[in-house]
C-alpha cells in the first residue's frame, strides 16, 4: 500500500503505530545529523524526523530530497519531545520517526513557493495552476466550493426539484452579451452558440410539466472581463411552475441562510434579507447593488439648490438634473489632500466635481464659522443646514455633494443617472478607505420591481433590463404602448455586500404578451418567429405560469470564501484578457481544420 493514513490526520492516538504516508515535501531542514521534513497531502502536514543511526538508508536518500518531491515513507508515530510541540499545527503533538523512505518522483524547483501564501503574479499562477492549486488557500477554496455545491444539490433534491442537463451546443440566447460561436461542420456556414444561460430550455421544461427544475449550469458570455466575470462561468439555474415572486424569494432566502450556516458558520448574515424596490435602492444608494453593511445613504437638496446663489447647484436643478450627496461620519478631519483625491476619484467616474462641506459646528445651530468648504462663500447656511438635516449629520461630519445637469432621460426623468453612479462609487470608495464594511458579515438583500426596459441611446431603441422573457407587472401593462419607461417588471435580483449575485423573474407564459414585448424591443414578427418561434409555439400548448432564478456559483462561493476575485474559487480560470496561460487557449488552429469548416481567417491589421 502506498498510503495507510493521511499526513494531516495523525494525532496522539496514533502514537506507537506504524504508518505508511504518501505526499509532497513541504519543507526540509537539515540539522547536520537529524533531517526534519514536513510532508504534505490533501489533509494537512506532518513533521518527519530521519535519524542517521536509526534509518541510515532513508537518511541518505533524504539528503538529496528537495521541496515538492513526492515521497512514500514508512515510520512510527511518536510523541514530540516535550517543549517542541507546535500548538499551531493540528498534528503538532506528534512526529513521524522515519524508518523507510522512497522517492516516488522528483520535482523541479517550483516557480513560486508552495509552502507559503505569498503574493505571486497572476499570470505565473495561472501558467502553473496545478502548482498554485497545491497551496493551502486554494485547496481550502476548492473544498468550500465543493461543500457549497453539494449542499445546494441536497437542498433542491430535498424539495423535490429535478436536476436536468441542457445542451452546451445550442442557439443564441438573448442574455444581452455576445455569443461564443461554434462552427457546425456538418452544415458548413452554420454555427451553434454556447449557452449564455439555459433560460429558454428551463422555460420549455416548465411547458414539459417538470414543475421544479434546477441545474448547476455552465454558461459562456463574450463580455469584457472584470474581477467578478469570466468568459465561462457557473450558475445555479432554477425554474418553478405555479410560482410567484414570493415563492422564489423565500426559497432562496432559505437556501442562502442555510448555505452560510453550513459552509461558513463563523460568518453572520442579516435576517430576514431586506427587500428594496429598484426605485428605493437607486434613491437611497445610487445603485441597484448597494453594499448594505454601512450607511452613508444618498440625500438630495434639489429644492434648496434650485434657488441657491451657487450657479453649479442652481443650474443643475433648473436644467433638469440634481444635487445629491452623502455624509461621511467623522469626515471633517479629512485633509485637503484626501478631499482632492476623492474629487479626482469622482471625476474619474463621470462627475464634474465634488463639493465638500466640513461641519465644524453643531448642525441645527450652524453659522459661517461652523462650515468649512472651498465654496463656502456661495453657500447659504440654510442650504447646509438642510443638507445636514437630511443626512442626519453630526458635528465633525463631512458632506460630499455632486451636482449633475440634466441630460437625455434614460430610465427616469432628470439626470440622476449621472449623479447617482458617481455617488455610488464615492460611497464605496469612502467606505473602503474608512474600512466601514464588516468583512465577517454577508449582507444579502433582494431588489425588486425593476423597470422592464431601458432606453439605449446608441441604438435608439428599448432594451430589456433583464431579458426578454421577463413578465411586466400586471398593473403597469397599460404603459406598454404609451410610456414603456414606466413599466415595472416582475424581475428581482439578489445582492450581497455590493455585488449582484443573480437575477430572476416571473416569466411571460402567453404568446400574445411575449409578442408584444418582442415588438417593443424592436424585434420584428419575422425575426421573432425565426429566433423564438419554438418558445412562442410552446406557449400555445398549455404553458403553466412559471418563475425562476439564477445566482452565480462563482460569486456565491467567492463571498463564502472571503475572496473578492472569482478566479480564486475557480479551479482553472481565464486571465484578465480571457486567455488560459497554461493550455494556451484561445489558439490558432490548422488550415486543415479551418478548411473542413469552410472558414477563412481574415488577418486583422495590427
Ligand atoms: N437566465 C437569467 C440570467 O442568466 C436568469 C433568470 O432569469 O433565471 O441572468
């Protein structure tokens, strides 16, 4: 047997037993006579001692052993000498007295240390991912992921959901991203698309009478990459017939609460999960994915700004824009330099500037002395009092205001769409500088009542905010033809700590309504028939009402693992440029392969 026990499992109970271990050399210390080595396997590390007199052959071999060699060792588990126990190691009470040692395979010196959690350049980590994954932190993340998906499966199975696989090679699905296309050899000139999500299949499964479906589904979207995005990713895909918003939100609240208890009982979450409408979330936080672990909510002073002597404020409001801000607790202490860097920051995300007002005096009885601001001379005390009152500011706080002029209305009248994203960014930035977000809290929440569509300035048409199968709210249907921007949808998102975890919705299940929405989105009847004929037709054969949801597994697991980048919880992720430095994907293919597919590559000029 190459192995009778795992290194990391050995304890005092094993003292006196002879064991055979297999693993990698984690660390080696040659003390002249004695050689100490730590041997590592998937369960942990154990210290081995090799004595030149007790095991001369093993000692001789051990002299040439280096880090990451693979060994098989036989020896006796013994208590460590008194005073040399290591309470930081689970195996720290014992050591292995080696009798026999065999090198099963040698290793080159690894390109980065495996035995410490040092910062290593990402491309190097990805190039040698199999070594990177040997490191303790990555082993932990792989297990957290496994625990989470295993729990998710058991959760849905217990509730009588059926796990069903859907095709990888399919037709383009409209999730709003570009498709990855796969040429179909047997019908030259035609292409499959990789699924952006199994959206249409899961709806068709509802028509098929499955009623409760789930899948841990692989999806692919050709989008610009970010820390929370990968070209191919995994989502927990769920669909339920005869379900309302309430059924889905309750189900997922239970799932996520249990998931934290199961996988990270040391973390806390806020229960019940808050629910905010889209409108409320935008108004209070400037975003539909706010981090709720801290305050600094947005407030507006449009009424008083409209008559302000300060032209920047007045013009913003009179042109249909707005003046909104946040209050930074204790921020009056910020230096000029700190404020300047916040100004540069908001300018970088679309704001024209930033007005700072330090409250040196007591709000409620402010005078000119009590206000410090680069534009103090234009600001009436009353305006500052109003701002302080609306933000519940205290003496010593700092008001940060952004003014935005009116522009082309996007989702709503006024140009809050410029001010609010800037304040959302500012709020996150300040929170990160002041470390206001508790890293041990998962603040889940649901956002509801999204607008059904948003105006696309460039394409000059309405786009679905989620996707085109989302049902409009019954009571807003009459706006569908008159003022589509006012139609709220039955979509909902789940968010956590400022990140979107997933979306879902009650779906359209009738052909005529689906056709109306497709028309609104500028999809001609002909195109609708060609692209969505199958689902429109299916709706005519007794499609039940249904609703679903699809949170991203990579994001869920990253948060459970305390990571900010989803690549840390994906075994083989792509780099920031979408490449896999280990396998070399994406890569060129031979002319022969191309010619079979009838494809010619047109070289792009540099
Ligand atoms: N298919 C949607 C998505 O991937 C989620 C859903 O509506 O179920 O975003």
